[in-house]
C-alpha cells in the first residue's frame, strides 16, 4: 500500500473520543506520519485542526450514510480509525469499504452483534484483499486480550490452561457506552442469532485445539480476595477467539471474566442494576426515556478523567502452575481508550506484525508488537511494577507461583499482597496500588464500577449468562 496518500485517516474526529484520539496522534505521531481527519462537517473538522495546531493537516469529506465517500477514504489510507458509533447503526459501510480496498481498519466497538455480522459479511473479502479488520481496540478489549495473551505465555505451552480476568474500575460510563449498552440489551435475540451464525461459518481451530469463554458464578476469589461477579461483556469472547487462533493458549483454553468488588453488597447491587437495565431496555418507551437523558457524544472533563482508573487482574493455571498478572491504567473510557486506539493504528501502519488478514483480534494481528507499545504508553506505566528475585518455583503469600524473569512495565507481577520483591513485609493499602475508589457508593457508584466497556452482552453465548 505504498501508493496510498495517508498512513492513517481518523473518521469521527469531531466526537468526544475522536478528538482525544486526534490529540494523542498529534502529540505522539512518529516523524513523517501522513495522516488526515475525516468527517461530514468541515467546519467542525477545521475547529479540531485549529485546536491541534496543525494548519496543514488534511481534511476529508466522509459520511457514514454515503458509501462512496467512505470508499474514497478507504482507497486513500493504509489504516482507517473510526470512532463513529453505535457501530451497529453506523459502522457497517466503512468496514465494507476497508475490506474491499484492502485497508486496515480499527475501531473501539464493544458490540458483539456488530462484530459477528462484520465477520459474516466481510471476513472473506478482507482475506482476499489482505485487509486486517480489528475491532475492539479500546478498553474493550485490549487490556483483556493482551493481558490474557501475556499471561498464558508464562505457563507451559503444552498444558491445558484455565484463566480468569477480574476487572475493577473507578470512572464514569460514557454517553456512547450507555447508548450501546441499552441497544445491546434490547437485541439479545439478534445477538444470539448472529453469534450462532458466526460459529457455524467459522468452525473450530484446524489444529484440533479448543478455546472457549465460560461463565462462572458469583463467588469470593481465594487468590485476589475480591467478590467476583460474571461480567458478560465482549471481552471474554475476544479472548477466546485469540485463544482459538494462537498456539500458546494450549490444547484446551478456558477463560472466565468477572467484575471484582470488595464486598458482597456491591456485587449484589451490580447484579440488581444490570438486571434492571436489561429489563428496561426491552421496553421501547423506557429505553427511549433513558437514552434521552444522556447524549451519545458526552464525556467527562479532564479533571474527572484524571481521577479515574482501572485494573484487570489475571489468574492463570496450567501444568500444575499458577501465575498472576495485572494490567493497570488511568481513565478507561476515554484517555486510555483513545491512546490504545491510536497506538493500534500506528502498530498496524508501521510495525512488522504477523502475516494475517480478515477479521482478527488485537492479539492475533499485533501480539508482541502491541504489547511492546503498551510498555511504552506513559499512562500505563506502573511505578509499583515488581520483579521477583525468588528462585523459580517460589510461591508468594497467596500460593501464586513467582516467575523470576518478568519485567513488563504494563503488567503487575508481584510476590503477593503486603510484600516487596524480596519477600519482606510492606505496608500497601489498595488505594496506593490502584487508586482510591469513592469511600461510599450508592447505586450510581455501583454502576460506575460494574458497567464499563462499550456494551454488555446478555445471552451472547449459551454458556455466558449474566449471573448464573
């Protein structure tokens, strides 16, 4: 694609997350990056360009409802970023244009029905043209997909692996997130149909391996100490698909995904909240009332984003070994999402990635290269990252195996709560490790802790039920 006009085109730069993504590219673009902004309102695009201080940045006219304009953008770019959602409503024409033009594509969707339908409609075309269609390149689902990818590589490659991911977050759900979530809640039957159709078409891994996302039950985690609530987002589906595509996940890989809370009260409150939202979303007047209360393009100001945080803890078991890792970052819904989205596009444009095409996950498409970029992301660096000096086979206070040769900046590896790298006691409270959540949370607080990512996926898999 050396003859393309641009390395990257950002479609949707006038929206809240689009502007953050544009700002990240402006501040972190490598020398010589050829990029442009695309959208339907030139006046708004010019305002974004002026704010970036890049008077020579090119602007392209494109509209989600005008396939010809999207085809023009796709033919001129090596990689297209889109932040225009909800994707089920607005996203399909751009995916079609990129698949046909052989152009790499990244988005931040968390809508499983959209992802499945794009696979059914455009995967084979993208394989033929060489396009890499990579959905879920934000908080959904890079921390989970890359965290799982990293964790399984610390376990024997020939072992059956069981992995669980536990998400905790302090932040505000975006207007777009709430719109997507309510939309998905109202389409549970359509999601099931699209998922089943995809499974039939995609088939099982050719090498005979097995990879599945499985539902757990609410319980207290013996290693992490949190109350766990099954979290039916798109993330476990993405992780399982990476497991099916990549041999390091072992001959039999099972992944469970949870929200973690300190107390049973929060877990019960989260379950009640999601059940209520799911029921309300199926009643059109109620759904429309809720949607009218939140604008899709709204987002928190910089001060609120600065106080937000997330962690994803992974506990993997295989071959008689247990390993624990952690991915940690700041504001998940906006700051980190825009950074991950931009870095994914840069990775596709400039890094020597594995040869692949079609609809692929972040781990399959970019793997080690995107993981290496994660280690350089300033907002994901963990000053408390620890490297164990214990001999191989050592165990921490919780019985978790310590691996001595890991020094990954974006992944927490420690000898256990309350101990330093050499095993000596240390006084660390949770607020010091992952940011201090509000001391008192009502229903709104529970929603902020439990409802995160771009959407919920109730009933998405037959073995993934919201609170089984």
